[in-house]
């Protein structure tokens, strides 16, 4: 079994960044970004209020992240993402939608959890469409592994939830197995759940559904 410190489910690619994304990144990150630090965050101080706090790991281009934050102003959201174009895209959406309940940390999720978040500080964790690493020899790079899930449980409040979604069937089955075998988690159903309304369909997901692809959602709660 992999140790938590060895989990690195992404590869930093140079990737193209548009002028708009670069401009948003350079001008808005100081306002809506939280620099990585080895000091713990006070999330209530960050947002200036005491409300449910939700962490999203891997916000991608930020489409779903911004929509969820806009539709749920009663919650505060922290998005973790490492790729600059996606962060630039999300920052643009924060500005356009005038969101005040969303912040971004550009850093590795394991290190953010271990250094920046207090224990039992989160009401929910979203992991939508993590990299499936489809080749069998790359499965060890998948994010959802026992050591990582055990780490996540440390930062969830009792009754808090983990919501994972994937469009790869074998990964969905692996995720179900890993979450079912975490002693601190309880499945909210027998296996997979119908997509809850709060998780919007992304353009990528809509295209996949039109092509006949399936998506699996899993929601487990912390005991």
C-alpha cells in the first residue's frame, strides 16, 4: 500500500494558457488565492464568517466549482488545483459571478491537508473526475487510495461527507472498494448514488453522456 507522502496523482504539464487566463491569474490570484504555507489556516478568519466549509480537490477548469459556489452562498469553498490555466479560468469565473465564498490554493493536496488544514475542519470534500490513469501500470498513481482516504477522514467533521464522481467504471469500482473499507466512513446508499442536484453537469460530462458514457457518483459520510 502506498504511503500518503508518495501519492502524486498528477503530472505538471506546460499546457497552453490563454491571454485571458494569464491575465486573471496575474491580477486576481493575490485577491482570491491562498499561498501555500506550513502554518495552519483559520478558515473562519479567511472567509470572515462561521459557515460550512467544503474542500474541492482538483477543480480543473473551475466550471463546476464556480457554479456550486454561486448556487450555495451559505457555504464557503476552497479549491485545490495545480495547473495554472485552470486556476486562471476559475479566477475569471469568480470575478464574473462576483463570488465571495471561494478561494484557491495552487499546491499538492496531500501537503495542503497535512500543513494547512486543522483536524475536523471540513464539512465536505468534493473530488470530481480525478485522473483515471487508465493503463493498469499507472493505477498506482490514482488519487483514491487507502492511505489518502484515511488522511481525508482526519479533516472531516463527524457527519461530514466525501463526494467522488468518475466516468471510468473500473475506477468507480476501485473507489467504492476503498471507501467501503475505510473504518471511519459509511456509505449513504448500498453502492453508487444518483447525481445530486448540487453537482452540475460539465460540458465534458454532457458530451460523454450524449455518447452513451456513464458517470458514477459516490457519497460517504464520516462517522
